[in-house]
């Protein structure tokens, strides 16, 4: 790991889905540095079991 001063236009803290999505968008406007844990894959995004909740069955209710 290099130590010293680095110039960046955008500093993104976190390499989860939100951070990487923002980094991709910010990269269109300047340089981006991503500050993360030990590795890019060390985030909770991989563990997330998100989805869309909807009442679609007869037994479902809001």
C-alpha cells in the first residue's frame, strides 16, 4: 500500500453497493478514490438479501 498524499476529486468511504454506484457516477466528473476495509469485497452488500415486499396473495395484507 502506498502512503503519502493523493489528490482526488471525490473520496468515497465504503465499497458496498451504494459507494460503488456513487463512485461510477462521480468518475464521469473527475478522479475517484475509494476508501475501504481490507478488500473491495469486504462489505455487507454480498450478505444482503434485499427484495421488494408486496401484498400479492389472498392471505397477504398491508
